C-alpha cells in the first residue's frame, strides 16, 4: 500500500514550477497509475479546499485524500539563526477538515503563500488544540530547508509527551529513513512532486521514477494510521528492520492445513472455544524450531505443570569440588581391591636356619641375614606436597584476580611475597626429603631382597626372610582405616553452611510476597536429606556410610575383610563409584530475603504469573502464548502481561497469542489478527487481518471480508450492546465517584 | 606395655608348635604349627590378635620357653622370629600413634611426650 504524504497539486510559491499544477483528471489518473492509496495534499502555505473537494470527487473510492499544507516555519527562540527555519508539513484527519481549515486560515492571516513565515510554537498550538487531529512532518537532513538536530529536540520539548507520536521527519529516500527509523525516529517521505507528467512514469529498467514508501500495514483511514504511529512510530516499510510477514503452514485440526501470515511483531489468534487456536500454536512451534529459531512457549492450561518442571533435578550435575570436597573415586577403588597382607611363612625362617651352615662364604655374607627396614606410609611427603600446593595457590591469588597485595604498602607486599616464597621453598624441601626417605627405604628393601635371591641362587642355602610380614600387615590395616574414615567424613554433612551450595535463578515477582527465585541446592547426605534428592536410596547410602565408619573404628577386628567386601559389593551394585552419589540436589521456590533453605510453593495463579514472566523474559526469537489470561486477573494482564507482549513485539520478536482476552487481542494492536470461526459441523473458516486495516479476510478467499472491530467486539467483548452497556455502567460509576468526591 | 608370652612345644606325635598366649589370663592360646604348611593361617590369627593389642598398648612378645625338649633348629628359628616380630611390633605401634589410631588417647599423649 503506497502512501504519498508530501504531494503538491498547485504551484503557490515563486520557486514552484508550473508543472506542479494538476487537473483533477490528471491527478486521479496519475495516482491510480502509481498505485497510491493515500495522498496528503500539501501545497506551500495554502490549502485550497475547493480543489481538494474536486480531487476527492474525481478519485472517488480509489484512494484516500487527506488535507494538509507545507508551511515555512521558524523558531525565534532558537539562537541558531537562519538554520532554525525549515518546512513543516501538517496533515489532518479528513474527518476534521473544518477545524484544520479554520486553524490554518488563522495562522496564515493575510500572508500570501510566498511571504508566509510562521512561528513554530504558534503552528503547534493551533493544530494541537481541541478538535484537531494532525501529523507534523518536518524536512530533515538532506531534505532542504531542514530542521536542525537542536531544533528537533526543541520541537519535541514543545509538544506534550502524549502527543509526540504526531511528530515525523521527512528524508529524501528509503535508505536514509531506514537508518533514522532504526535509531527510533518517526520517519516518512513523499513525492514532493514537481512535474505531474513524470509522477507515474518508469525508467528504462521498469522502476518507478517517483519513489514512494509503502505502509507496513494496510490502514483503513487516518485514525488507523494514527494508531499505528502511536504504537511504535514506524509506519512505513524500510530497508532495515523488516518484520515480515512470513507465511506458515499450521494445523488447527488433525489433517487440516491452513496458510497464515505472521509478523515479527504481535500476532493474535482469537475465536470461539474449540476452533483450534491451541493446535495452531502447537503446530507452529516445530516449524519455528526447524528454522533455527529460539522459541519460548507458555500454555495457560498447563502453567502448574510448566512450573513443576522447573523443579525437576534430572540431569543436574553433582561435583564434589563445588562443595570443597573430594570425589574419592580412587579411595573407593582402593577399598574394593583391599586385602590383608599375608604373613611371611615361618618355614622361610626354618629353611634359613637349616641351610645356614651349608656355605662358608655365605655365612660371611652377613647382609643376607638383614631384615627389611620399616618404610611407613607415603603420608608424610604427601602432607608436605599438599602444603606446597596450598601455598602456591595462595601466592597466585595474591598476584592474580584477588590481588590481596593491594592492601599492603609496596615494601610490605615485597616482604610478604619474600616470606611466602620462603614458606613454599620450605614445604617443597620437606616434601623432597620425606619423599627421598620413603622411596629410599622401599628401594633398600627391594635391593636386600634381590641380594638374598642372588646369594641363594649361587649357594645351597636360603637367606633369612626380610620380615615377618606383621608391619606390612599392620600398615595395610592402618591404610584401610584411613581410607574408610576419609570416605565416611567426606560423604556426609559436617554441620556448617559450607556443606551446601546454592544457585539462585530469578523468576519474577509475586504481589505482596516479593521477588521469587528458583533455588538449586546441593548438600551432602544428612539427617535433613530427602529421598528425592538422590539417585540412590537414602537407606542404602546411610548403610554404606555406617559400614565405612565401622571399618575405620575397628581396624583390628577379625571380620574386617568381610565388612570391606560387603560394603564394596554394595557400592558396586548401586553404581556408587565416587562420593558424588552422596550429594543431594533439590530445587525449590524461594522468596528473596528469607532464609536460603526456606521453601515457598506458589499457588496455581502465582505459578502462572511467574511462568509467563519467565517465558516472556527469556531471550527468544518467538514467543507462543496459549491463553495467557487463564487464571489471572484482568488488572495483572493489563499491568504486566500486555506491556511485556508489546515490548517483545517492538523488539521485532514474533509473539503469537491465542487468547479470549480483549486487552491482549485488541489493546496490543496486533500486526496480525487470525480469527477462527466455526461455520457448521466440522467446517471452520480462518480469517486474517488487523485493527489498522479494520478487516478480516478469509485466507481461502471464499467468504466476504468482515469487520475486524465488529468481530472483535462480538467475540471478545460479548457484542456491541454488552460493550456499550459496560461502558455506560462504568461511566455512570465514574460520575457517582466524582459526585462522592465533591 | 603388654607382654605376650610364647613357648615352643614338642608333642608326642613329634609335631612342634610356637604357642602364643593371649587374653588377660593367658587362657587364649594360638599355636603356629612349625611342621605344617598351614602355619601361615595360624600366623594370620596371631597377627590379628597382636594388632588388636598394639592398637591398645605397646606390645612385646616374650622369648619362647621350651617345653618337652623341642628340636634345637626350631628353638633357634623361633628366637630369631620373635626378635624380628618385636622390631615390627614397635614400628607398627609408632605408626598407629602417628596416624591417631591408638585406642587409649591418654596413653598416646604420654607416649608422644616421651618421644
């Protein structure tokens, strides 16, 4: 739908060429050839009402002609001098032509078109007065004489906030208005026709020589264009920010295909119960997903279920490190492989003694009588090694992100780093010494065993066994005790806050209660634990821990081997191969400001508010909302949902709302309204339209168009009579309230 | 200090054992058969009982007393064995204390002080 809001039909100033004069017949012929549907008649400093009427009569129903004028204006309050003069077009609602004509006459006074220069504040006052309904379009940038950037701000300041949607700027072409429009300015441009002979001509490539913008949406009249302008200011299509429409095949019922047009804006599906609105949304979702779009979905009838799904813990990771613990997978493996060290058979001592005299040279080889040296455990060097690691990490934190050194003077910082370095070297030295001692003892015993084996091979003797095996036996039990104790301690609650880790995900606000969030809590098994927190039964986990405790406290027990075997087999059977099985995960609703562990379960209505808020706040390309009004008050819909829906639409996100609610279906001023009508039996009809065109058209082209406003009022408001009654009752109430106030 | 008495006994069937005396009244005895391959199983029982005692206190195995004229070879063997065993018992006790596994904490503290 082409629109020309800057169109001259008369040469009124000295600079205007005679070719601007046009006869009604030529005018009608030209705009029909150029396929223009709306024309603003904007001659310089003149509105020729007689000619306007002739043009209207000639054009008939083909196009809408809106009365207007192009004024020479200046702002005497602007100290920019000559630059504060520009051309401002004023276009009026044709229904208000009398008021417009009257105001213009008073502004122009006795000035001839060639001489007029109006004070902009006077122009604004006259056309913003009661009874007026106009748009102001100022030349800007490349369209000379243009309004300066300073003056744009001054102009906005002169107009009440609620009326600023009436201010537009005119650039020369589509490319530049696209950029300005993207930056939030309300842009338009017109033909500024200079020669009617060329108005509808095409160049050698078949392209129109008169460039004109197309409206984003077809409009029914000035009031509908005003609604579109009020909605987001972007009334014409630009090269940037295309919002569609895009065509989608949807299925309101099984095996029923319907092609509908949807915009990257607010789209509404309405109609009676059972007309397939929900099914349309359901069939739209996979199509959008397959296009690679991120889709955020809300079903009013399943709001409680959607909320409950937020509390599912399936797939949430459990990491011991996150709670400052160790997973101890090696310890569990060691425990499973543990067995008592076997004693050295006493027959080894007997063989040694029996053959002792067989070789004189071996008798002198006294090292073959040596005993193994006690090696102990690697605990000591591991202790020093751990200390060195902790010190290293602290030094890195001092120099890294934490930058602890900032709290000290330069000298003190150097001193601290010197001491920490010395501390680290000390720990490393101790670790080295302990490591050498432990490994040296092991190697000594290995060497001794080798010497004995070689000496035995060269003589008819047996060397003395290296040990009885008791120390190794005792060490094995001590190691077992340590492992079991570690597993017991690391797998359970220690009784302080560090045992828990929390993740807080904001969800929304509940009236009177405050901000709500979803908390994910990780904590080790404790007396407060619930079965659902774990993948393994609590009873089994407690049994395993009890066994570890028993083993660690009874390393001298005769039945220790069977206890170890039993607990290891239980772990294996339950798939417990590290201690993450003992970390419980739980998700719950929580009111911000209360104790971290206090849970809040919202009512069904609150769940709906929260879920809808979450869905609309999700960063997505498309939002599919099925009866968002279900279970919610109109005040909440009006105060919270409608603004969020409109905001997403303005961000060029596709929002498709299936609704029975008039506030959502009408007051969001949707780019597309899809209406589903039940005809009879299993016959349905799908209409498309919007409030701007004020019509709904059968997508199959079978049925005649119907009025968008009439059908919306009938379906969403219960009919014109009901709507009127409510309006009069409310109005009466208002009068009574005002009376009471008086 | 707990003393575990031992003796070397020769039976009428010529089998010979190293006997360990456990229990407050030394009424629980474990024989390690010196002339039988199953002696290792006997030693496991002895080790388990010695460890139980070592967790409580320092333990010393007494020099074996001969009963019924045992074979000289076995007497020499058992004397050497008990010497080795006592050395390992002392090391094990030290380790148990270091690891904090000693069952009498007061005693452990005293021993630590002595060291």
